[in-house]
C-alpha cells in the first residue's frame, strides 16, 4: 500500500498517512529541525487536522536527517526570537507565548489518538518538550535528549517542567533542568524517559512496525484508555473509577468489542473498524 501525502503548506513539515499511521516529519535537517515561523504554525495546524481525520489511528512525529528537533532556532525570529530584543511589550510577549504553548503542547498532549515520538539524534529544548508531550517515545541508540534551557539563561517553556517530572520524578527532572546535560538513549531508557531503545540500523522499520501494532487496535477503546490515564493525573481515585465505569460501558456497546469477542472464540486476530 502506498502512503498518501498531505499538503502541510510548507516544505519544512512533511506529512503522510499509511495504514492508519500518520507521520509528521520535521524537515529542516540543515538546522537540526529547529522550530521556525513556517514549521511551527504548520505543525499546529496539522495536529488539528489529523486529530479529526477518521483515517488516522496513530500519529508519529519524527525528524529528517540526523536530528529529531533541536528546539527553537536561536539564529532566527518568531518562535526562536530573543525575548530581550523583542519590540513587543512584556505582557504581549507573555500572552503570545501562552497561546503558542497551548496550541502546540496541549494540542499534542490531548491529541485523541496515540502519539509516538521517533527520536533519532538530538531532542533538545522545545524539541524535547514535543517528544515529552507524546504518549510514547522510541529512540535510536545514537540519539540524546537535553533540556538545554539553563545553558542559554532560560527556565523552560512548552510544558517540559510539567511533563518531565511525570515521567522521571521531580528530583531527576530538576537535575536535568539545572544541569542541561545530555542524556544518552541508554540512560533515557533506564530512567523511564523513553519506552524503547532501537538500534540505529533499522530504526525506521521498527517505528513503522511499532506504530502499526497500535493502529490496529480498537480506536474507541484506545482513545478512552488515553483519556482515563491523562485525566487520572489530576483527578482523585473516586472520579477516576467513575470515569472508567462510564467509558467501559461505552466500549461494551461498540461493534469493536463484539468483533473482539468473536475473534477470541474463532481464535483469530480481530479487525477493528472504530464503530
């Protein structure tokens, strides 16, 4: 089956859909896929489009060339503009950044389908935050991750200080932010920052295999699983139990559930259609 190519409005962001898996590729390899005034708005827009696209069951975000994303492009303007040199008032700059963060980090974190960051090469600063906002992270053996902010005199943005402690705990998160040191893929796996360490050779093949295994699941059940876990971070146990009960009954009424029961009896793999 041939992947379908979608127009993102810029060559700096590529998008394809293949067998239910949408892949967004940050495509500025000469800049280590740093965010830009073209790339970042396109990424925000595509997240909206893909979230409501019934063809999409899983989303992969990756980078072209030898990098995932190096964060903001410090040599440019826009998302990477020097705050100290901006002509905007401070209150306007704060409001602008709030909007940019909500329409990228929140849009990705609350994406209704499973999201995977396929990290090959560096994931730094806001690039790391994009990876953290995904549900799952796979990294090649040659990759590394770094917060990076303290080395340029900044304290962090795009949700990293909220997302990272939830993966590795507050003490490790503070150490990684204070030091801005590089975390190898091997260490990232050990501390729970990534889900799987993949050899450089065959990285793309493994990402596709991994994403397809998720895309073949029941879209309704997986969406509600994600909702249960995400909302469970801020709700108490009783509210989480109530949500689980309601969502389970929703799943029990679906054709997907009935198909899973039939497949179990027939000793075959179920074919889920999202109904």
